[in-house]
């Protein structure tokens, strides 16, 4: 093991691993192709990597001569899970990628002039549309195929869930938007599990767009239900007597701040959760690379242990929860604006009946947690 | 002006702040989910409504940790690069 390599690893925080690797012979190990395919971008992908340890030694000698740029110390700790965009960037400009690519504080938003998050979400949405078109094409009533059954099961479950929250009438009206939102966010969150794809929701731009869309939809629904005057009346805290009328300006200010905060909090929550998941995956991918680097005593091994796979179930679970939370909060924001007319009559009885009023009270109680 | 705090200490503080936020929201989530489970056990027919309120409440509690995480990502740059400073 060259002193240079051990120094790099120590810088990367893997002193123990470097010591572990010192006993290893430096010649015989042959590198196979990357376990994940996409891990090859660590090497800049454009340059030809030597396949055997002997060649690697030659490459090191070249690097010492200054013929080749040697990767920096934290080369093995990627800041995002490698995907097609990082690969394209690495192929297009390896030297720049080595300097900025693996040290970039945030996942890349652009490759050249192409907004990659937008590209990925459009592709994923297209896949979603194609899937549902394909699944529902037979429209079989008597003997539906597997695909159609699967799609109908998901849509039916989603419909039942939304109707449970919002009641029959409202649920039916808002089901198309909320279900689309749920599927879109879920697919976007889960994209990080597919090698070569990245999760567009790990970018604040995507989630802010989603949050703004959602809040505009909610406001249009509100204006259709209670009208502009009703909306202003609600913003003023639904005043009934003199004291509450005096408090109205204060309420308007508070509610207006709330209106601004809603889309921001919606989008920040989704963004933070997804970015956190991606960072955990990237960190464990990096640890896998460091372990192989120490074992093979090679600063840039072709193969990394796929340690991040143990987080896949967690990512699936959290992605589903985040998609659900986004859709449910949108539904609750719609419900919040409607309970005020019927609120007074349902005020007295303690056990809320399982009717429209009861549901609205439940939604209102839940929404009360928001403020 | 040189920075007065060692870089390793700053790095430690970044991670500690998320840990503190996680402890807080862990307690909050524990209370919320525990009470919801109790309520569901006592009144299984109302479990749908309780579950809805629980999910929303959990979202708001969990948001605090996520905010801490985001501020780490934005303010502190990235886990790992703090070593250079």
C-alpha cells in the first residue's frame, strides 16, 4: 500500500480500514465490472481504468509523474447516489467533474443547460401515464388481466382512503388530483432505488413546484366552495360578535402568514426527507467503496460493497409515508376551509358521529394541529 | 480573520444538532403514536379518524427534524467537506 493511498483513506476517516488493508498483497486481485454499473462514475468514467493491480501500480507511477490527475482524498465519498446525469457530466468533462463533481455541496441541478430534475420527473410522469394507459386499455369488466387488477386495486384503495378523509362528495371531486399527486410523488421518491435514476424530489425546485401547485389547487377549490367573500371571512377568523370583529385584523395577518407558510412547509418537508434518504444511501455507498479500497489497497477500486441496499426497505417505507403526508395535508387544507359553516351545529355532542359533520370535525381537529 | 473554531468541532456540532433535533422529535412522536394507539385500542371503530390525525400530527413533529437536517445541508455545506475548512 502506497503512503499516498493510506493518507487518502485516513483523510476520508477510514484509518482503521487503511490499516486493515496493509496486509493485503497488491497484485493478484482482478477487478470485475462494477456491481451496480453506475458506480463507475467515481473514476470519471471517461478515462480508461486499468483492470489489474499491476496496471494500477503503473497508473500510480504515471500519476506521480504528473501525467494523470490523481483523485482527491474524499473522492470515495459521493454526495449523491450516482445516476445518469452525474455519469454524463463525468464523461463530458472528467477533469472538471473530479474537482467539482464529488465535492459539490448539493446534488447537481443542471448538466450543461439541461435541467435534469425536470427531465427526470417528466420521464417518470410519462412512465406513470404509459403504465396506467397500458393497464387500463382492455377495460375488461368480466375477466380483467393482472395489470388491470393491480392498477384498479391501487386506484380503488386510494379512492377509499381519500373518501374516508374528505367524505363522499368532496372525496369524489378531489380524488383525481390527490391520487395523481400521490402517485407522482411516490414514483419520484422511489426513483433513487433504480440504478441510473435520481429522485427529482431531492431538489427544492421540484418540491416547491409541487407545493405551489397543490396550494393553488386548494385555493381554487376553496373559492369555488365558499366564494371570495367567504374566503376573506374565513381569513378574518369567522367573526361572530363585536370582540371577534375587533380581533379580525390580527387574524387576517396571522392567516395570511399561514397561507404563505403552507406551500413552503409542504415542499420543505418532502425535500428534506428525500434529500436525507439520498444522503444516507450515498454515504453508505461511499463506505462500501472505502472498504473495498482498503481491502484491495487501491485508491479508486472499480467495485464497491453495495452497503446501501440495506436501506432500500426504509426508503420505500419513508417515500410512501411522505407521499401520503403530502396528499393528506392537501386534502386537509381543502377541508379546513369548509367546516366553518357547519361547525356551530356540531359543537355540542361529544362522540362525533360517523357522518359528514363528524368527518369534518375530525379533519378540523387534525388541521388544528397545524397552527 | 482566521476562524476561531477548529473545523472538526464545527463538524461535530453539525451532526450533534441533528441528533438533538432527533431526540426531541423522537419523544414527540413516541407520545403522539402511543396515545393514538391507546385511543385506537379503546375505540377501534374510530381508528380511521385517529389514524388520520396521527399521521398529520406526526408529519408536523417530524418536520422539525427535517428542518434541522435541511439547515445542516444548507448552512454547513455537506457532511464530509467540512473537513477542509
